C-alpha cells in the first residue's frame, strides 16, 4: 500500500510553480483560440506546475483592476491596468484573474491552484484572485472544491473568488 502512493507523494512534493513563456494553445480545453502573444502581453502571464522536465498543469493569469465577465473585457482591462501602471510607474493591476487552467495529471489542478495562492500572497500589490470561468458544472465543482466562492454569474461566464488569508 505504501509503495503504491509513494510516487504520487514524491510528485506532489517535487512539483514547482514557475512562469513559462509559451504553451501549446491547442492543449487548452477552455480557450484554445488564445495564442501565446495574448497570454503574455499587457500584464498577462502563463504559469506551469513543473515536475522534473514536464509541465503537469497550466494556469494563465491576467492582472487587472476590475473583474471581467468576458475575454474581451479581460483584454481591455489588462491594457488599461498596464497603461495606469506605466503612467504611475507601478505594478500592473490589483486583481489576479485566472482565466484558464488545465492539468495533464490527476491532482495537478488542485496543486497549481494552491501554488497560485502562495504566489499571489507574496505580491503585495495584489489583493485577490478571481476567475473568469466557463458556465459548466465541471468548472463550478472544481472551484468550489478548491475553496473558492461564487461571486457572479454572467451571460457567458462565472466568477469565483479565492481567499488569500
């Protein structure tokens, strides 16, 4: 019994959360139409959960000052937050928006969300994590089971908030 679970625990302990430059957009089950340029400009970043030499989960983040309800709003809010930051010579946005997340390995989705919360807590100008999630039972179950609360249902999306404390 012990030997069956040991590789799983080794993987969980050894996985690292890190920024990555690019992903294969076709792997994204939620927003495959968004290219790497979209995911990495105007205050947007891609993070991966890496174990040894492979990425086990991915989360794409946008930094905004408001909560978006569509990808187009997300794009405009990121651009606005970037312009404000340049003008004030400060950090981009106060809200981290996880707008897509997926995993390649069982347990990696939960682990990347835990690591994302740790990352956001370290960045002092960010005060919350919200999602821009599809209106699906899978998305709802995932976020609720990971400790988020539903804050808004929109015509084509829903927003959850993760507590940072």
